[in-house]
């Protein structure tokens, strides 16, 4: 059972997230041979004030 864990900054539409999990599932099926119903995709959305790059919170970027 493949498990794919994706971390994203919040803000994408439901349609974007739906397309993402469909495409990721298709890629896993294509490259591993696992049946789609066995592919688990976990989306973890983070608020910009809970994620930083280089010591700067994304919410503080200009």
C-alpha cells in the first residue's frame, strides 16, 4: 500500500487539491503497479504563519 504525504501552504482550491491527488495517484499506479484503490494520499496544509524558509515566516514575506 503506497502512502504519499504532501505538505502544502494553505490556499489552494478544492479543485486544485482534487486534481493533485488524482495526478499523484495516477503516477504512483503507473510507476509501481499498485492498484489505485491501494494508493493513499495525505495532504497536510500549513498556514503561512506556521511555515518558514531561512528563518523567515512565509506570513512575514513581502
